[in-house]
């Protein structure tokens, strides 16, 4: 290998590299737009004055103060099957890093062998061996070391190793993102479960009142002060709400088992305290949008995958260049094992350098390069989409928290008003100044309003979970 051959190969590589830009003319590479708004608008400005700041920085057991809920989350983070599958993905990605690093390090192999050879008598080798008294069946013994090293002139192997490292870090962020989803889903389901407990309590309490009212109407009928129609209407209302109880119990079973599945266990009762459901949740501050870049695991994952994709493009481009490798070997070889380690008679060694440039397979390399570039552009769009999605989710959750607070206030007033209306209708009915339908409809409206208020309270608690997830909370370890 002389200087002329090296120079020719380098010139060829330079010409090929200059043509790389033209290869991507119809799909040029681009950088990601990382611009984020300065605030979340009106909803963010009002939320910033609330009591608790930087919710995403809080540990989940601090943010969710309910000990029963904290116990469920802690168990899920140990036993959830999907999370444990993702942990194995992290291990696989981690093992890929040293595998790629090993490719740009020299390799050394030990070899040992034994064999026997017979050449044809009517060959030049056979005639020569016979003339020199070489045995017809010639043994051969050898041992030694063989090494090779591809010199990473263009950074192809090192960039591949760096890309593998970025993908490993991205797999860690994927695990963290899954943790945020599991924590949020368990919290949502838990609040739905305690809301169902409260709904059953409300229905049971109203059902007892309705049964008392049914007995009262029956007594009035016996006293000729009410009709059979009134009795049937009240009885129908009792039957309807009895059926609603069984519907809620079925939903209760399903939500319990959804939690059990997330926790990674067979169906069983889920411990909870519905009394804590009525506690006023702490306020949440969203902070500023740029904090999402640090707090959201999905954004961090998309950013790491983008960096890996950029390096993959460099690796694919480096394949246009010639590769330089060095191969060497040293050992002993002899046809007589007694003389195997005789030095220098049985000593052998070799040293060679190879410069290999692609010629006829340029189309395949070009296709790989274009594919790597397209993958990098995909990663750009995925990263930009992650930014937009994260910002939108926070704005939606902040707006929901504010609007639900207003809904809760109005529904609370409605329930208080209907409680008074029920008392008034009962008094008027007993004094024969109101029809039984007034009593029936007023009680029905009160029950519906109480259940609607409870549903709003549940949605408020779940919105608090939603903003915690949207801000990137839940994945930090203790």
C-alpha cells in the first residue's frame, strides 16, 4: 500500500462526500424548532399565583397525600408487568452500548490447531516433497495470536457507539414516561373508585328517604288522601334507584380490577377511604413552558432519539469513505510437535494494512444514507410534535381546573337550593298544598344534582392528576 493508492482513495472519498448533499435534494435534512411560548396565556398567569409551585418537581407520594393511594402506586411501581417489560428494554439498550464500543477497539484472538495433509504425488509440491524426504502424510501443528483493528478515521464506529448510548438514555426516558402514565392512571382510577363509593352512599341515603316517602303515600292512600297512581310513581322511583345501585356496584368491580391490573395482582378488594375524597385539593402552579423540556420524559426521549438519528446519518454518510484496517498475527507452526516452539525456525508472523473503498455497491450505501436522513427528519417532527402536545395538554388541564372550580361552585349552590326545595315541597304536600309530583320531581332533581356535583368533584380530582402528568410529574425517584 503506497502513498499514491492512499491519495487516490481519499480523493475518491472526497468526491463522493461532495455528492452527498445532492443525494438529499428531494428530502433535505432540517433542524428541530425548539421555540416555546413564554407562558401558558391567561390560564397560566392566573395559575402562577396559586399556593403550590413546580408541581412536577414533587414526588408522587407528596403530591398525592392519600396513604391508600400511595400504597397502590408504590406496589404498582414494583409489580406492574408493562413497567417491568420496559425495564428489560432499558437493559437491552444498555448492553448495546458496549457492543458498539467494542467495534472500534482492536480485537485479539488466540488460535490453536492440528491437522494432517497429503498432496498429490504427480504435483510439483508432491515431487518436491518426495525429493526432500518429506513424509507423504505431513502433520501440521500451530498456535498463536491474530489481531485486527479498523482505524475509525471518519468516526463511523464512534458515532454508532454514541448513537447507541443516546438510544439507551431514550429507553430510560421511555421507562420514566411509562411511570408517569401508571401513576396517573392509578390515581384517576382511585378517585373514580372513591367517587363510586360516595355515589352509592348518596343513592342509599336517598333510597331510604324515598322508601319512607313511599310508605307515607301508601298511608295517605289508605286514608283516601292519595291515589294509587301516586303510590305507583313513588314505587317506580324506588325501583329505578335500586337498579342504579347495582349498576354502580358493577362499575365499582370493574374499576377495582382495573387498579388491580395496574398494580400487577389478581382481583381483590382495594383499600381506600372515601372520606378523604371530600378534602380540598391543594392548588397547582404550572410554572413556565420551558420547564417542560426538563420535566417531561416524552420530550426528553424525543430529543435523545433525535440526537441518535443525527449520528446515524453521519454513520451512513461515512460508509461512502474508504475503510482502513490493520491485521497482524504471530505464533508458531511446525510439522513436528517436538519443534513447535523452536525459535526462530518455527516462528511465524504477519502484518498487513488494508484500505477498502466501495465501488459497485454505491447504490446500496446511497439508499441507506437516504433512509437514515428520512429517519432523522421523522425524529425532528416527532420532537416538535412532543413539544406541541405537551404545551397543549398543560393549557387544557389548567383551563379544566379553573372551569371546574366554577362548575363546582354553581352546583353546590344548586344542591343547597334543592335541599331547601325538598323541605318546602314535603311541608306543602303534607298540608295538601302541593301535588305528589312536586315532591317526586324535587327529590329526583336533588338526587341528580348531588350525583352531578359528585361527578364534578371526581373530575376535579382527576384534573389535578392530569395537570401533574402534563407537567411531567411522577417519575422522579426518592
